[in-house]
C-alpha cells in the first residue's frame, strides 16, 4: 500500500482522482441502510476506490471531504465517479443500525486524512465506516494497515458486493 501511495504521489496524483463528467449506472435502488458506497476515478492516489460513504436510509449517505467535513449527501453523488460499487456488510440488522447511528452522530465533525485508525475524533471517509462496524465486532480491514483505505472494504470477507458500475471509455 505504501508503494502505491508513494508512486501515485510521485506522478502528482493526490486525492480522489479526475472526474470524467460521464455518470456511471450504479443501481441505487439496491441500497439498504448500512451499505457502503465506493467511488473511484482515474488518477486517484490510494487505490482504485478513493472514496467511501455509508448509506443511512432516506436517500442520505454519511460522507466527507476536506472542505466540508462530515455531512449528508444523496447517493446519486456516487454516480459521478468513473467507477462505483455498493457493498453490503455481513451483519445483523441491529449491528447495521448501530453502525448507521454511530456514523450519523459524527455529522459535523472534521475531515483529516492523515489520522491513524485510532478513535481520536479525526476522520476520513473509510476510517469512520470501519470504526462504526468495528464497534459492532466486524473488522472490514483485511490488510490491517496504518490507515484503512476504501479498497480494503471491497476485499473484506465481511462484505458482499451488491453492484458495480463503470463508465466505459
């Protein structure tokens, strides 16, 4: 993972990559509260998927960006990525609801990409989701890295891939 981060930085690629302007066709009707949305673009600095959000129901996703911190947005925002995915965590309804509640309680918090995985009140998108489910006894990071990146989720044995969409060039 460090090699990928450093190689991307060496090419001048930082953050979520370059948005192409053509929406993907991710089927958002499949979403259930507690599902993870992933998005990625060419030129991303830390993997294929460079952003993650947690669907909490009522057409809302807990998400975050540097300029805005943690906030709610509609899931249609994930159709603006070159590729996107919906993941369903293998969890009980009670565990999913608790993870949703935890993420929702952090709305208004600050975004800080360089924070470690500890619970310190500083968040980046995948860290918040990872910790919300870790508090329910479900570890979504199969790599056990210093940071938990969005790509970790799609490789986790604790999720099911529900849908994937990619804009064809």
